[in-house]
């Protein structure tokens, strides 16, 4: 895939990216799970984003581990609810 197309570098797969058959992309993993359950393909996602209990889904870690940086952006001087404050604190503690 050409640079700037919005996809992560696919060198990690160890094959020419032209050999990969990307049949769909998604913004919400929940929606992608329906394609996976119907056998259309696989979805790459972070572990724990989908509840697999009682569904015909399973999370399989990929080898060797692939990691991505995640960012959370907020408005400057934003007033947060107590729930959001607690969420952001949890993220800050996990980043340490």
C-alpha cells in the first residue's frame, strides 16, 4: 500500500503488501466482528476490545508482538466529569 493511505506499515507481515487481500477496513471493532463471525476474514485489534464470551470469536496474539502508540487528545482547559477524571488518571498511572 502506498505511503499516506492511512494504513500502518505492512512490512511486519513479512510479505509484499500487494499479496495481502484487504477486503475491508473498519473504525469500530464491534462492527468488524460481524464480518469475522461470517468468515469474511480476520480483524486485527488490541486485546480486550471485544467481549468474545458466548460468541464465535477468539483473540489470538500475533507473533512477534506488534505495538502501536496511542494518544488521547482533549481540549485545553476542558472541564471533565468525575468518570472522565478517573479514566484519565488510570491511563496516566498505566503509562508510568
